[in-house]
C-alpha cells in the first residue's frame, strides 16, 4: 500500500491490526537521544523491535546508521535501504558467515559477535579465506542472563581477542547486555545493574588493551539500563531497542508510563458472555503473542490493558485469556470496576506486555496521531530470519 493511500478512520481498518502512535514514538526517541547526549555517548538503536524502514529512519542519527540488528534478514533489509553501519548483536554461527560476507561485499560495515574460541576461529578462518577481516566484538556476560565470557576469565577473553586480532579477523572491541535489568524491582536496582554492566564491559576492554591489543568499541545496553545509568565512563556506545515503543513490562519497571506506550493492537468486539463476565474480541494470541512478561511483576497485566478506540485506558479491564484468534476481556480479579457495556462491533485497543513480541505478529503499522482523527500513514514491517 502506498503510504498516502491510507484509511480515513479506525472504523475502516480490518482487525486485529497494529496501531502506532507517532507522537508517542517520537517523544520516546527524543527522550533517550537527550539522555545519551548528556552522557556524551553514541546511541546505537536496536532495530529488532520495529523491523521497519520507516521507523528506523526516525531512530538513527544518520540514514546510514549506526544501528543494531538481531537477525541477518534484518541486516539485509536495512542494508537494502542504505543502512551501512550495522552490528549483528547475536552470537554468529559459522553457517551464517557467507551471508555476513555477502553484506560486507555490498559495502555494509557489518560487525559480528563471538564469545568462544571456536566462534572466533571460525570468523577468522572464513575472513582469511575470503580476504575480508570480519570485524567482531567479544560478548561479555555481565549478569548471568545470557551468553558471553565471564568478566573474571581474563585468560579466555585474551585468547579470543588474540585469535581475532592475529588470525584473520578484526578485533573491534567488547559488548554486553544487561538482560537481568528486566527483573529489577526498583529504579535504583536498574541503576545498580547499569553500573554492573558498565564495569564488566570497561574492565574487559582495559584487560585487552593492557595486553597490547586494540579495543576501540565498548558497547553496552538494554532499555532499562540506558535510561537509568548514573554514568557511562569508558563506554563508547549504548544499544537499546524497545524504548521506541515501550510496553507494559517497561511500565511495570518504572522506565515509562502507560501513556508512553506507542504500539497497540486494534481489535473488535465480536461477542458477549454476560453470565461469565466476558467480552469477546478478535485479538487472540496470534495478534498479541503468548508473551506474559508482566506475570512476575508487582502488577500482572495478563495479556494486556484494554483501552477505548481513542487509547483511553479502561480501569482494571484486561485481556485476560487468549485463544488463537479470539481474546476474552474481563475485569481484573478483585477489582471493584464494572465491565463496560460495549456493543458488538465496537473498536478497542489492547496495550501489549512486550512490544517486540506483539509487533512481530503483524506485517504493518497503521500510524495515528492524537491531533488527527484518522490513520495518517501505513508503514510496512518485515518478519523472518
């Protein structure tokens, strides 16, 4: 669909579909840009959340980047749109190195990530065979959340660094991701996690440099730690992704408010079960995803908060259960709120737990603004690996 060939109102949209409040999105982007400018650190936005050229152009500081991706399909799509400064921020497998090299032959400065001698040797060997020293960052495990070299394992760190530097790759630096920040119970705890993340990356970079090896890049980041880092001394870039839209998990952590969440799912009332206290809608888990990221937080939002068509939240009204193509709306257990009277065909918006997971269920954004009565643009997004 042409960007300008858009429906005039939400009533004309087939549901379920993905809405994007452009005003909220731009406010979220501006907020983190200002924070990073205050720290004097480059922001490398992670494009895995939007998977959209139109959104990426509003996120990146230049049309060429910098940016991070989580799949090579993302790298290929954004490269085709002219993005040339990319970090493939997931540990690379040997089978994917041919696609990495193909992108680099197209002029993309694509950096990969390794966290083992085996992976480093594969990158170095393939680069040597191709005559292209593939740049690589060594992943550091700052919190036990995912992959990476332990910060105290200097011997392994330096062994990987030497293979990259001496055997045919390009040692570009270190990176880490404080995924455990998603489990923090206060803003102070997030700030503490941000410092733990920073120290892990910076100390590893210093160890590499003291061994006489290059380490120009020190990359850290998660959306929570990016927003609450007390200092970023020694860091060269920060990565974050979900901040562009935010979601209920981020609101539960105190990183944003519900009024900052830019992506919602538009749905239609398709039935009622008054004896059960149910309203049925056409947004099931195929539209919302199975993500239950707020389940361990102080307030469990089940499958999402329910809003009217304009985006105003109904107090204590939740998408409580989901089937494949149907959702069941209920009043929050223990609440004194009343189930609203919503006629068959009424449009609602559902605020998602996890923006990345919910957006991944859809092929496009229907872009809206509070100052407009209708849809102002249609932005396509892509899926796959």
